[in-house]
């Protein structure tokens, strides 16, 4: 799913395949992040997502300005009706 608002393009990944499409940009963003936390990288979240997405709804929202990834928001929990 894709949406654009105020110059920010949002993409919602709801499957491991959709998530993997953002890996390269996500790795670059994580490397540039001041926090430098391993838990902010796809190396941690992708295996977690693949394992738990079978039992609970997992989604990841990616925000792009032009072609530059500027934000990643993991979401876990029930999908509202």
C-alpha cells in the first residue's frame, strides 16, 4: 500500500516480501542513525517479523522524501475493524 502526503510518500509493508523491498534503504538509514542501535536495523526486525507475523498482525510503515528513506515505523497488534 502506498500514500503520499505533504511530499512524504508512505509505504506499508505487511509481508516479509514487501518488507525485503526496503532492506537496502533501511540499512543505509540505520547506518546513518545517531542512535546506532542494532534493534533499529532490518537485521533484527526482519527475522522477528517473519517469525511473529504468522501469529500476530505485523506491519512496517516506511516514509520516503523523494527516493530517500527518512523513517521506519514498526507496528504490531490487532488491525482495527
